[in-house]
C-alpha cells in the first residue's frame, strides 16, 4: 500500500504543477460575477444555511455556493485564492481517479505493480487532458470539481462496502454522506444509484447478479429517495437564460439526432482534442446521422464484449451515459449546446477503461511489448500535457478568452455571445474602438441579439456619438420588447439630447418592467409611473 500512497502523491503533485499557472489568472465576465464578484451574499458571508433553503441561478448547489463563500472569507476579491481552490480540487481528484481504478481492478485480481502503473496512466490521461482546462481555469465551474471530489471517494467506500463480509454498515453510511455532499455540489450526481448498480453488476458473477439484483436495488433506497427529491426540485426550478442557438435551430429529425451527436462529441474530443473552444457552433445533419450510427455500433460492441465476459467496456459505457444524459436534458438554456466541462465527470469511466486496457497490455505483453506499451502511454501523456499547457492560457482573462473565439473561428451567429462578452470587456477597459469593431460584428451576424445592440450603443455613447447611441438603445428594445435596460438608457440619452417627449415614456416602460433604477429616476423627477 505504500507504493499506492507514493504514486497518489506524485500524481497530485504533477497535476498541481501543470495547472499552477492559473493561480495568476483573473475573474472572467462569464458567470464569475454571478457566483462570486457581484454576489453580495457570497461576499458578506451571511447566513450560510440560506443556500440550503433556496435555489440559485437556476440550480440547487448549496455546497458549491458555500465553497465560494468560504473562499471569499479567506481571500476576498483576490482571484488567486479562488483559482487555488480549483487547482487543489482537480489535483486531489486525480488521486481519487487513480485510487478508484486500483480498488476496482484489485477487487477482481491481486494488486501488483502493473495495476498501479496502468491506473496511474489512466489518472494522468484524465488529469492532463486539455478538456480539463475549462473546468480548472474557470472559477465558475467549481461545481464539477467539487462534485467529483466527493463522488469519487463515495464510489471508493461503496466498493469497500461491497467487498466487506462482516460489519460493513459504516461503509454504507460514509458512502451516503459523501453522495449527499456530491449531489448538493452538482445535481448531475443524482445518477449515482445507477452507477452503484453498474458497479455491482461488474463485480458480481452472472449467477450472483441474478440472485441479488433486487436486493441490491432495495438497499439503495436512501440514495434513490434523495435523487428523486433532487430531480423533482430541478423540474420545479424554471430554466433560465436564452436557449443555445445551436439547439434553437434544430428542426424535425435533428431534434432526435442531436443527443446522439452530444454523446459522441465528448468521446471524439477525448481521443482527438483539437479545436477546443469555450463555445461550439451548430452541427450539420450529416454529423448527427454519423453519430447515431457510431452510438449504435459502440453499444453493440460493448454488449458483445460483455457477453464474452469482458464486462468493463459495457460498465464504462453505461456510467458514461448516466453522467452525460443530464447535460443533454439540460440543453434548454445558455449559450452552449456542448461544453468541455461536461466531460469532467462523464468521461472518468472511459479513462478507467483505458487504464484497464493499459494494465492488460503491460501484464500480457513480452518484454518488448511492455516497453512499447509504456512508451506509447508516456508519449500520449506528454502530448496531452503539452496541449493542455497551450489551452490553459486561453482562460487567463476575459479579453484573452473571448478574443480567442473572435480571432480563431470565422464570424458566425453561433459565437455572438462571445463577441458581446468580448466587446463588453473591451469597453470596461476603455478600449472603445476595438470594442466597437467587435460589437458591430455581433450585430452583423445576429440582428436579433438585443445585448449586441445595447452594448454597441453603450460604446458609441462613451465615444460621444449620442444620437447614434440613442438609435441603437431603441433598436435593442425593438429586438426584445422586455429589454428594460434598453428603455432606461434610451430615456437617459434622449433626455440629454433634449427630447423629453421620448424619454419619459421610455423611462415609464423601463419602470413597468420592474427596473428599480427607472422607478427611482421617475420618483426623483416627480413623474408618476
């Protein structure tokens, strides 16, 4: 066991080293304000129990919000401390992945150096993959890191519970507590009862599974109950934000085929990590059809392998689907139909399968075969680490992140929210000509985006072009008749231009939409709402 401990420490240290540069990165203008910098409850540290009694930002993630609150208590507005928490969580998750792999395989065969080497490789492939850059370098994705930090040891204790023959209730209690912490960090963990059942099937012989399967289901009733309650809460919470453009445009057969593309997307990016982006474009119908074919082929292949006694591939596939399907169901809001962070939890079973394959190759091969297998794994780890070191800096600031999208990919409506975020950040830095160029691109590629017109109007106003700015503020309200800020700013500019006959109705409209600053302005002017 001392070897396992030493390797775990090495893996944690290597992961921390690779991602340590993120400690110098900034907060981003992408949800970091919602979770941290503009969140008065997080900053004040008041009433921690509030998070357990309320949903927040279309989610129920009290443990995650408590972690942000704790970070702010320790580090205040210093981004370095918040990034440090992310890097530490990911580093320890690397150790958990390794330990889960070791315990799983050693439950079926004697632990030896080959198993340790194979699972260490699996953990490094997971930890140093460029898909991890988004989850680690983006403070707002704390929920994935924290969920995995509790979920992986829950799986470890569950396996130990299964292996124990005497008093084992304490293992189940610890498993349940860790599961609670995981599911309250991110709701994707509600699928854990299915994961545990899959592990049961993997560990038991065919006859053992047939005899015990209903008892195995029954003993998980506390997990199923919690998952069911959380699922109901999630159904009650109204979905927020606007629908991703790639999803909004789906029609006919595309609606059915798109989930299959999503299933294959993360596997393809795991094997071929190229053209990674914080925002991805819409998908051609042909790619969706090909994805359907691939999903069917993979499913048939892993079922065939399981029927011949190779159960690991089917178990990994089922666990992958358990964690990836909620991301498909949740595609109703936000700018993203796919996101690198969605691969964090879902692909862990795939990496463990890789580890099993590596272990087999190292254990069955000749001396030369082992050298070749070891060399191949080393090259793969180094290649992924190199790609990750190139991917991480994209996340160092809002300008760097959205500038990468703006400069790398051809202008498209798929990326308009990235353009708006970039223009907003450039305007905040008073880089007004650059902001204007980006926001004009946004209005050109998407004439239905009220945010684009609003932000462009703001930039032109700052440059002294008040008349043009007024027209664009008005345009934002024409695009979205409930755009309160557009009415408010149109009222401000037209008033400054001496056109109170236009300003007053606009201010009243903003007030009627619930904008408090508009109500205050009317009250100060003595104008009834």
